[in-house]
C-alpha cells in the first residue's frame, strides 16, 4: 500500500531561527509583544527582534531567574513578553519563578527554550535540556508546545502571542527537516496526522517527528501500515488523537528527544490507560549525554528512525 | 478613604493598623507579627499619602503599585488595604482561613489588585521592575514600590534585579528594605550579614537613602526624594524595629513567626491604645 503522503524531509531552518524571525515579524503587527533575553540573543535568534525594536527588547544579562520575574511584571502590566534562553537555563534556573510568579497567578508569559535536547551537540550535557518538557508540563495552566519544523514553529509562536496564558515552547539548535508546507492548521491542544496507518501509531514531537516518518517509510516497504502523528501540543494534549490511535491501530510508539520519564510518552500513556489500554513502547533518553556532533549523539543515544523501528517491531509483537 | 500628609493623622492610622495586625494574627493562631509591625509606617505613608490610587477604581492604568516582596508580612498589607477600602475590614480576622481573601501570603487570585503573589522570597523586585519597565514603555506615570525584607535580600535574585534596575534606569521602581535586623533563625548579622548595605546598593547603581522607618516625616521626604531623581533609581533603606509598638515583641526573634496568645494580645492592645 503506498504511503498517504510523500515527505522529502529536506533540511530547513532551525526551529530557533524560525522562532526569532517570527518574533520580529510579530513585533511589526503587535505593539504589545516585548522580548527578554539572557545574553544569548545571537543564539536564541531574538536579536532579530532586538535590532528592529530595541525599546521593546530587555537585555537581562546572565540572570534567568530575574528575567522570568521581569517578564511576569511586564505581563501583569499588559505586555506580551517572550522570555528566551537556552531551555536548560531558562527552565531549570527559572523554575521556581515560573512556578510562583508565572504559573500560580496564570500570567501571560511566553517562555521559549532553545537548544533543547541533546542535538545541541559539542557543548555537552550542562547545556542540554532533557527535562524541560517534564518540568514545564508540571506547571498548572502552562501550554507546552514542541514544534518539529520552521513553519510549525512560526505557527506556534503566533498561537502563543494570540492566546492569553503562560506558554513554554521548545526549539532546537540544528537545522530541522521540513515537514509542513503551510503554517495553517495548528492549534493549542491539536496534533497533525502526517501519515495514515492502521497497524500501529508513531507519535513524536520536535526532531523525532521526521525520524518517525522515516521509520514509517521502512515499515511500509515491509507491508506494515504506520500512522504518524505530530504531537506538537504536549500540553494540552490532543486526547482524541490518542484515543483514536489506541482504538484504531491498537499499538503506540512515542518517540522524543527528552527523558522518557516525564515527557510526551508519559502523558500519552495516561490517556491510553484511562481510555483504551493498548501496548506502548517508548523511544527517549534515559540520562545525561556527552559532547559530540549532533549526528553522533543522536546515533549513540538512540534518537534515530532505526530506534523507532525497533520499538515499532517490539510493540507489534506485543500486539499480536 | 481620606488621604493625608498630616503626620499625626498618619500616626493614628499606623496605630490602628498595628492593632489590626496583632488581633488578626492572634485570631489566626499563626503568622508573622514582627515583620508586619516593623513595616507599618512604610505602608501607611505610601497608601495614605504618597501613593497615586483610587480604591474605588483599582483598574486605573496610571495608579501606583505596591509589591510586598516579603510576603509573610501580609497582615500589615491586609490591614492597610482594608483601611483604604479595597477589601472588607470585618473579615481581617479570617486571616489564613480556608477560602479567606486574606491568605497566608498575598495571593492575586484572591485579591487581584495586589498584582503579584508573593511569599517565596527574593522575587518581588524583579516583578516590580517588569511593571516599571512596562509603565515607562507606555508613558504611564505609575510608580511601583517594593518592600523587601532584610533577610530576604540574601537571595541572589534580588541582586540580579538590582543590576537590571540600575542598568535600565528603572527610576519609577523604588525598593524599600525593611531593615529590622531579625530573620527567622535570629539576628541577620548572625545568620548571613548583609552589611555594608547602603554601600552594596550604591555599588549596584542605586542611590541609597537611609531613613528611620518609623519616622513618617522622614519617610515622606524619602519618597519625594526618590520620585524627584531620574539619573538613577533610589533604594530606601528603612531602619526599623522588629515587632515595633509592642514592647515584648520588639527586637525579639521569637515573634518573627509566632502568634501572640490571648493574654499577649490583651497586653499588646493595651500598649497600642
């Protein structure tokens, strides 16, 4: 059976760059958008906004806790602040502030964590954010989005600006494979079925979405029909998509560049356990990585289509 | 509410606020009397004199804002808000009860005009500076006052915030250190000394103003001085007495965080008559 859609998966813009460029565009149309950055604007790409709107850009220095507090105060006074740094720093160092000053009153702060996962590469584990999804999802009221490519990132940034409430959006360092040809059709709490399939479902966020497509192409050649769903909205989760996957395909693999404990997999499992139990397998990280090129690290730490494929075979064996 | 610059009238309000504080904490059977009593004149001088606000219109875009970063001193704030007419005075003794407006620490979910939920120390100045930066962007005249505990400024985030406030010259935000010299475990100088305090703020780019935090006329002058200064932000260091106004609580670390007994309340109210 031919695949429902063909994906070339060409290398596109890094999601962090899509974030930075979208933010600068937003600045032109929305005067309430302001940006805070912690001495990483050339890396998080908020420098595009800083150059265009210097009066709305707050350089906070290497002080993430204060940056989150500044953003909260700006939000309380009616601004739409985007606070950005490496995910490892803004989420971990700013966590207590995100909890008490942002989540608890439910302020309209948009946190964008870049250089997430292990694909930051050579800088090593101190800069790698592998717990950010777990931490952000633990904050009541936060929406947590992890888009896979440039257009979906652009859509998520615009959604965050247009939706009142706290957001965490995860971006990556390397060039992201192009999946979408339009920024339409994204929603907070949504998901995107990228390939139709009946035998099992592969769910992912971020760069693992493309790996799932590659795995599905291999499975298709073997006569196995894999559904692929981009679960870019980790919280709120598209529960209906999860229930349909469980009921219609009877087996689910969740793949993510994050700790397997506490990530998308755990959230999907919760829905599956409540609504329609079925075999599940997980492709995720189990601990801290090391320095290396992004490709070397993704190979060594099991973030490839081959790892998704192995999990798919395992879950299919359990299903039958 | 009636605003006044008359020191005797402000002192009379301060006395009533102190009576409210000890009464509500006794009713709650827990709370922080010492650091509430030390900040009374600071809040009374602001809310009843220097503050631009209208309790009948808390959404006024140009109003001033107050962030109690040392959130455990909530009773002084609650008493002042109630005296101003923002919140019901007859519920002050519901402090810390389930469902009460008067939560253990200030909570915007219960009292929206508070702007910030505080209680986790070290965070209020950053929030205040964000509000101040927004007011500057909008060209609003709002000023934001932020009361910090002396022990609280052991938190590193305060100094991150101070660097930000000076660097971005956020002169519409005034941090006020309630320097009552006592924190939970004892005297600040014995826990982790914060001296030289004025020199610290000065080296961080602030203009430090040291005042007697119980001298209303001195506080009025300090707030005016801070408002007039545009070259750099001002930090008011208010030298205060923990437990001020109740003899057996004054300068006594025990009353940082323990409620008076019924007998102690009687004695306290007699002193505050």
